[in-house]
C-alpha cells in the first residue's frame, strides 16, 4: 500500500499508485515503502491550512503554543524507539538516529522553553521601544510583529526526516502559522511516522500540520501572498524554486538551505600531540562518518598547515581503522551505515571521480564495494546495499577549483594545505558561501583574524580548543539557539536562531498613533496613555483585577547632604561625585555633590511599595535603568509606577507584571527611568 499522507485532518491514501516510487532498505535492498501522492488535493490542503489552521492557532497565545510544543516533544520522546527502528532502514545507526530524532525533539523543547521565556503571553510581539514622533508625546510609532495569514510549506531533504521537519515546524507553530510538510521521498516513511505520533497525541490544533508524501507538482502555483516556503536541498532546485512567479512577483516568502562545501581549519599552533590537534582529528572523523557523511554541515574541506598534512592524514587513518565499523546499522558494533539509497551511492562515487580527475589523490578508501558487516554479523560485500567506506582525498594544489565546488554528499573529505593565516581565510572563501566553518586553535590572534576574514562567507563559525572541546556541540550540529543557514552557495537563508526564526514567520509593521491607541494595539502601556488611580494600591490587586495603566503616584521626599553621606558610609560607595564638592563641581556632568543613583532607586521603592502581604509575591529585577538628571542636596523626588505589561503563566498560579517606574524631581524633570519586574498571584 502506498504510504498515507495526512491531509485536511485525516489520513489519505491514493486510490492508484501512478508515479509511486519504491523505497528500498539501504542495507539489504528490501522494499520498505511505496511513496506517492497521485490525486492529492493540494489546493484544498492549502486552503484548509489558511482557514481552519489559521483559526485554531490564532486563538492561542505565544505561551499556549509554546506549551503545546513542549507536550508534543514529550509525546515524541515516549515513542522515539519507533523512529529509531524505522531510521535503520535508511542506513542510520543508533547514534545517527539520535542526531535526527532527538535533535528534532530538542528543537521542540527549545522553542517550547524560549516561547515562554522570551515572548509575551499574547498574540502580538512588540519590536523595540516606541519612537516619539511629536514634541508633546501625543504621536508615537511602534514596530510590531503579527503572524503571516497563510501556510508555511516546508520541502525537506532526505538526510534528516525528523529534525529537518521539526526545526522548521516549531518556529512556524510558535508564530501561529500552520505547516504543510513535503518530506523527501527516500525517507518519507520516517517523517510520516513522526507526524502520526503527533496526530495521535491529540495535541495538534486542527489544521496546524499536514503532510504530503510524494510528488507535489503545481504546489508553488497554488501559493500566494502570506504563504512561505522553506526549502532544504540542492542549490539547483533552490534556484528553480526561487525563480517561480509566486516567489518572484507573488509575495511568497522563500528561504533555502542548500549544499555547502564547509571547511575546518587546523591552526598553525595546533601541532601534533596538542589538545587542538587531537580535537581536530576527532571532529574530522566524526563529520566524515556520522550519517555516513550525509549532512549539509559535514566537513568537506580540511585546511591544514602544510607541514602537518602527513600527520593529520596518519592520525585520521589510524582513528578510522580503530573506531569505524561499516555495515548494517542493526548489526552489533556497526558505527557507520550505508548511504540512504543506491542512487545516492552512485551520485557520491560520481562526484568522487570528478575530484580524482581534477587532481585529488585517494589516500583513504576507494570506489569499490567495501566489505561490510551484515545484519547477522557476517562479513562480505553487500551488492544490494548503498555502502561507501570513508574516503579522504589529498590535493597538492589547495586552489584546485573542484576542491571548492564539487561536493560528494557522503563520507568524503579533501585535505588541502595552506601556508599562512591569510591563505587559510582565502581558501575558506573559495567555497562560495558555507553553512559552517570550524577552526581548531588555542591562539586568540589566529582565531580573531580568521573569524573577521571569514564571517561574511559563513552562517556559523565554531572555534574549538582545549577549553571547550569536551562541551562543544561540534562542527556539524546546528543548535536551535543559533542561526542555521549561510550566504551564497549555502542558500542565502536563515533558519533557527532562537526567536529570529519565529519572527521570520511574522510580518513587521510600523504602527503610528496616540499613546492610547498603541497601548490598545500592543497590550503594553505607552507613556502618555491613560492611567488608572483609585483607592486600591496596585500592589493589592491580583492579575484578575490588575489592568494595564493602573498607577500609583507617590508623595515626595527631600534629599539632604546627610542622606548622601549616610548612604555612602553605609554602602562604602564614596565615589568623589558624592563626597568631594570641588571634584564633583569640576565634573562636566554634575553641578556639585550629587545623590547616588542607587539611593534614589532605593527611596523610590519605599515611596511606591505597599508593604503588607498580598498578591505581589516577589520583585525579581530591574531592567533598562537610566539616570538622566542629577539630584543635589535640597532637591525632592517622587515616583510614578504604572502597570506596563501583564504576562500570566500558563502552568503556574502567578504571572509577571512589568511596571514602568519614573523618578521625577520637584521641577517634574525625569531623574531616572526603569522597569520593575514582579511576580503576582493570579487570584
């Protein structure tokens, strides 16, 4: 039976198998699944996402969506063994499957956490402070992000069927945008199993996720303004998609992550026997063999100081001989499985032949079928498998064009010599834009120079040395917190990067209006907007009764010279501006001795705090504190404290309240401004 797709809230299987493709086990050649989508209603699926999916996600706040991401991650964790077992059909060892499956689950957990820590419990994201547009404060501008009204279409590569899907799904879901997934055919059955687990959890809002396994001709024709395409795959396919009219003139957002000739540089200081040399060799072998080298972030170019090339090759050869066992990933002791398909094997060997023809010397591995471990533990050639042993080439001329332009997407790397730090940076740039470059060095000057010369050609740079080698996530491991993408050949797009990826699924808009209007739109109090003062102190109000704009305006307190000296003696802060009249008067910022800023902030708390036990549970910080006008002996201060933003927590019986605090003097000049952060009970 052809593998079902998940379309408009139900599982759907084509009635026929026109155009269906047989997917075979990468180790044995046995049939695993038939993949096809003949007759699928793509237009209906997209419209379902734009209507039902948009409505169900739009009813939720950022925090509610974030909590669902965490729960989806937990549901997948409980059943990840199923995904491990399916991944073995694609040649993935347990550690390979862990990278894909647990990496994808980790992306859900990360966005579930970041969504609740870094986004408001609202549907609008405020971008930066307001911009005053009039002298009297009656007209302001504010940038906001709101979700795109369409569907996020993701077209994925075969090498990471789970991670590739979930790292795109998580930020789209958090932004409130429904997703349509088109997995790569060779591993669609793994992606389908992950979607099935999420569907069966009952956690997915209706229309928030759909899956089409098989060909999707005409998909881009059905997209329109408000939709988004996130593509991972070859540069040639990305280029064709980017030229589609819906992208060129129809307003469809397009981002791509494509093949990349990534480099890893051994620093001149990382001589044989140093911790950096050992870390470099270990990392190179890991990137050569993990996922059988089928990673867009794998090391393709090993840039090595010319005197150390032989040492590196010898160390790599020794490590592979002692640690790498090629075979069926279900066999005991196997550390590297086959490529995803025989077609992929043929393509890899074709590209290796091109590198050899260009002058690359095969110093490890070859083009023949290797002897491998079968599932039953026996040794031999697997004629129906897609096995390739690790291959390392050496180029005498590091500037051979093919070394920087031809990618064999498998367990293949080329060692290239360099003679200076400047040349190393030039060789990195010859890749034409990469997802990642790493450098193993303990020399800060070399690291700085390499980064500054290479950053424009890379989406990410890893600096590896003895201090971080044990804790480093590694050259080939994108993390949800940091940008994944790169310029030029790498596709020119960005994914992940924390909340940046969420905002990619939203529209930034500048809104202009009065403080009251902007407060209403954003849910954040703006200076000049209406405030509410009544007999009930705001600290006596729970989240159930507290409102944006509730304010306490304090009485005043006079500052004396004795106060300043007492504070200086008590705290030990005897800075001359507070204690030496002559020196203070010579300072261009002060008219003479002035009160400590922290004295004023301390007094302000005493002026606005209601001391009795109540809904306010704790003060957990100040943000954006600025001292604007000096306070001298004889001045008086008062404080206005206004409820600025209210953020209930979804899983607790309290929430955060951000208060706008403004300290003014007797002339109504702003002395200091800051935000006070408190935890307040919901009831």
